[in-house]
C-alpha cells in the first residue's frame, strides 16, 4: 500500500479505538453522600460491564470522598474478586 492509503486507513480506524464502553443506566439507593451518588452508579455500571479495573478506581474515589460509604468498599471488593475470577478462568483454559 502507498503511504497515503495507510494514512487514510488510520484516520478511518482511529475513532473506533478511542470509544468508551457503552454503559447502561444504573440507579442504586444507598446511604452514601448525595455528592457521590452519580459516581457510585457509574462504578456499578462499569462493574456490570466487566470493566473491573475502571470500576475499582471509581469505587475507590467514591470511598475517598465519602469514607462512610460502605457500598463503595463493597464495590472495590467486588471488582477485585471479579477480576481475579476472570483471570483464574483464563488460566484454567490456557492449561487445559
């Protein structure tokens, strides 16, 4: 391919590599501070979309802003457990 063809192909594909995951809408009622409710719900949506690392980071941020938010700690633990479980399944498949 000529160089200009590669450039056109790169320009066409680039936006696809920059897309964020499409998340559903989540609304959990918690006893957490109202100021962290949107972030908490976003983290739950990430968790349910298998975006474990990102979910864990957002849950940790919620916990920093509202240390009394026990559900943020639950979210961090869930994200860590889910991630570990998925890695374990991949390892079993690789050695089978």
